[in-house]
C-alpha cells in the first residue's frame, strides 16, 4: 500500500500586501500588535457600554417600582419607565455592545487566538453586572451610606415618622463661596444647630420650607435663618431673638405642616415663617405620604440613579397641563390635599398661638385668601423682573446670599417692626429696599 500523499497549498501574496498576510487571513500565525491594539479598543468601548446597560437596567427597575408604588396606571407606569433619556442611552449601548461582540467574533473566527475574545465577553458581562451590584450593596449597607459617601440629597423616614436628611455632623466647609454641595446636619437631620427644648424665654422664630430655606448652594453664613437672626438681633436688640430652621430640600407644603406639628411643641415659637414656592409646592402637595410610601431604600435608589429628577420634571409637565386646562380653578387633585394641610396648619396656630408669615418666593398666591389676617400674613418681594445673577444662583434658581439678605429685611419688618400692627389684613406686597 502506498503512503498517503500530503499536499500543501501555498498562498502567494502580492508584493506590498504584507498587511493582509500579517492580519492572519487564511493563516494561523499569531496576532499582530495592531490586532491586539484593536482588541483593546473594542474591549474598552464594550466595557463602557456594559456599564451604561447595567445602569439603565437598574434605572428601569427603580422607575417601575416607583411608578407602581405611587399608583400610576398601566400606561403611566410604561411611560415613566421607558419614555426618558435612559431608554435611548441604554438601547444605544445594547446595540453597540452587540455590534462590537459580533465584530470581535468575526476578527477571531479564522485564528486560534479565541482566548482574548472570551475574556472580553466575560468583562462585558461583569461591566453589565457592576452597576446593579454596586447599587444593591450600597442599599444593603444602608441608605445613609448614599448620603455620606456620595453627598447626594436624600430624604429618610425617621423612627418618629418625619422625613428628613440623615444626621451628618461634620466640620466640612464649602470650597466655593457661590456653591456648596456638602452639608452638615444636626441630630434631627436639619441644617442648623440643636433644636431647643420647650422653654418660654426669648423671642423664637421657626422657619420651615424646602431647599430655598434649607440653603442649597450656600454656605452656612448665607442661609436665610442665619441672616434673619443676625438682622433681628441687630435691628431689635431689646428682645432675645432666636431663629431655628427645620427646612428640608425636596418636600412640600403638607410636609411642612407635619414638621411643624412635630417641632412646635418642642420649640414653642412666637413666629412661624413658611418659605413657599407655589409651582413647586403645588406639584408635591401630597409628597409627605408619597415619599413615605416609597420607603428609604427605594428613595435612595432614586437618588443614585437620578430618577427623582426625571420624576419631578414629569410632575411639573403634568401640573402645567392641568393649570393650562383650568387656569381659573385648581384641579381637585391639587386643591383638596392643599386645603387639608392648610386647615391642619390653622389648627396648630390656634392651639399654640404663633403668628404665621408666608414668604412667597414667586409672588402673590391665590391659595391663602381665606385665612389671611393679622396673624396670618403673606409677603413677597417685588423683583421687578426675572431673577438675575445677584438674587438667583445660575443654573438652579435657588436664592443667593444677597437675596436672603433682602428676604431677611422683609421678614424683619413683619416680625419686629412697629408697622406690623398697621398692616392691612389682606395679602400685601412689599417692594424690595
């Protein structure tokens, strides 16, 4: 029997086409440096897309949970979950990952060096899982970790039922005189010193509101409560003025009333000042129950995935549509809970005997007409036009330190000036000095 003949087909590459030969087409030669460099580029982009996909999956899950918890309709759940920029980003990342992995398989189809292809695919899986695992681990450790580690604004329900920032006592200072993103809070979760126990000495003022009164973007010295206390003590030294701040960013009118019901018996203020931003407070008039319904961990997940911002924008659009549909009358889903909170506020006033001054940041309001009187006043500044850089922090609209000094002058007239008794028992406009 004759020996089998082994034949070999030689492939001749035209001169100047060594790159084709080096690329390994029809050959089993080792990958070139250029080939490894291409794999590295594909791996980098694939891993980046994996992170985007993982983050998007978590965002979808959080949005679905939020919409379901807040009682949205099926259409509302689908709209809130998928009708957003996260959907477009995640979808684009999924398509890009699929294309890159297909390109990777095609590049390695005719060579034995499949190890790098498998490695990149495993790294892509790890990248997709990284965001869910990171967020899950943070939430397992505790929602407070989100606030302390990431400096994200986060509201937590306390054991006594109030929704506040977590306590974070620290010596941090603001690196920029115009902006401050790191805040320290007292044991009650408020950006102020310790709240006093119930005593009767001194003239006490209790401030409540949202991020405008909290002092977002400001150093402590420029907060409204600090500026107001300094102004009152300088302008009326015969009385021992103390101003306390129980404002919290992200909440609204119903939450203000709940906070007052909790702290008024402890502080015993003679005056209560409510910072009121109508469009914002009407938007989340029933946020007290809605936030508590979400729970601490879900709310922390919303902060980590920036879902809360999208939720606010969506609610603003809905409110604008409702107001446009009935400009002369507020929709029942807005007016009914607001009126209930207003009745509760009046009951607290009658029981504890404090005066109320509503500081209307965006001008006169049509919602307090039934209760305005000598002990319930609504005041605002005449800005003379749109907010400018002197009174509004660029980019987010919160008051500057200069604006708070103007507000403090306005409030000082109401709280300490001799003209308070001569004010008409109606909503009054006070021009800026």
